[in-house]
């Protein structure tokens, strides 16, 4: 059952200060309460750790989740996530590039930031982001709090500054009251803002797909084609599972694939741009495949419009799309598996069994700033 989430008393009012907002005292769906904090409940918690399980069997455990937040902190983060007050000009929210209806991505190859500026890469899904050790396509952040400072303060994304963010929230009487509910006495601080946003993002858990039912013993939920696709996925011919390791469907590493950039775009150096290491040129973080059906287009720049195009890339021959003059250290799994059209189709069928939005959070009809909440953006 869905957890009860916060109830907003949306009565006609003259000012935000007169509105009564109460944060939820109940953990989100999928989380159990323990001494006032929320912890994930999942059958995967009873299985062996991911680190000791090779390519990930059907009974493999999950990596550790960021958890232990209070219901109030999670709910405050939910409200801020959809509130355009967090952007420099009040036009964008976190949800502008991480839209619930698009798998918490945005359906674009390159996201659109403040004043219509194009971001450099696509927006990744936030489903199961609380399990990840490294964030961003180039893996430059090691925590949710570190990651969110990127888009918040980027001049081409949300265009805010720490001082303006503190001032905007700190002068809002509703946010003053909500931060007190979530954190107790004390001023609104950047650390508290980051904690609340991290709490909400870590609550976006997707572990109830048809694949998960199959993995946990309900075998009739997958068709023969989907099971055949799963077998291709986990085979030592396709080797998909060695990077997209179940049940997280990522090994949390970076890999150099040699995928092409969109027409007219310069080559993206990836992790090399962070580390300066030439051996990591063109390397990008291996993304989760959870809800992959919902997050087209694919790859760091949205180069492939469909899942079928994306899986077909891997059977095109090692280095077939590397630009002339680039000498990349391609991952050793990138070779020539020579998958048939049927095997590619079955792979796509299997990937669609990873779709699960059963713990979708409640989308707010109002946010504390009084600005229109961003719950969908074309």
C-alpha cells in the first residue's frame, strides 16, 4: 500500500504565512519506521551482498541505500524538489529536468536550463539514485548533497547561488515553519536544504517490477520472450549483466564505450575532463537500467532514440563509432557478440520488465513559495 503523504490545506488565503502546512509523519511506501526514521523494506535485504555475487544472480542483494531520514525531512525535500523558488529566476525546479512521467529524466538528449540554455549532457533518471556511490555521467560527485550543488548553481542549469537560495527560503514564512518541523530549532542552512533534497531523492525506490517478482519466485509474470531476453542479457556472449549488474542494474563503475555524439556535437571527453587521465577519455558512469523504458533517448547525450537502437550499438563491432583521430581505451566487454535481430528484440522485451513506478511520490498541487509547482514540463 502507498504510504500516506503530507496533506496540504489548500484553502483560499491572503498570504503564504496564513497557510497551514504540515509535513508527513509517515514514511514513504516501501520504508518502515524505526525510532522516527525511515528504512527500506525489501526482499533483497535478505540476499547476499552485491560485491560477492559476480554478475548478479536472481538472489543477489542490493548495495547500501542512503536511508535513516525522518518522514518530515523526506516530505520537505519533496516540496522543494517541485518548487521553482530554488532556481535563480523562479522558472525551473529540480523536477524540470527530472520529470516523474519520464522516469525522473526529461525525455531530451540535452536538458534545457535557465533562459533556455542547453545543458552539456542528458538528465539521468533519479529512480534508485540513493543506491549510487558516484553521481553525474562523469562520476565527479560522491554524494547526493555534492551532486545537487552542480545543477543548483550552474549558470546554464538552475542558475542560483548559495546566498540567493538561503535568502529565498529563509524569508519565506512557510519554509521557516516547515524546516522547524523537519529539523527542529535553528536557522535554515545549506546543509539542511541539501539533506532534505537528498532524503526525498533517496526515497525514490523502484524494486517492484515484473523482473523483481520473477527474481523473488513468481516466475509466471515473465513471458517466454522476456525470459529469453533475460538469458541473453546474463549470457557470457552479450555480457550485459557484467556492467548492468542485477538487482541495481549497474556495477557503479565507469566504462568507455565509444558511442557516437549527436550530429554537430564535439566529442565529450567524459571522466577525463574531471581527472585529466587520458586513459579515461570518453568514459562515463554505467547507468542503472531501472525504468529504462521511460527514459529515452539514451546514452550521455541522448544519441539513441529507442531502446532497440541502444542495444544494437553493442553488436555493431568494437570501436565502430569512434571518431577518426580518437584513440580510446574501449572497455573489454565492447566486442562483437554478433547478436541476431531476434536476440536484440528479446533484450528489449526483457529491459521493459524493469519498469516499476509503484512507489511514485505524490505530486504536489501547491508548493510553499506560492509559485506554480513544476510537475510536468514539455
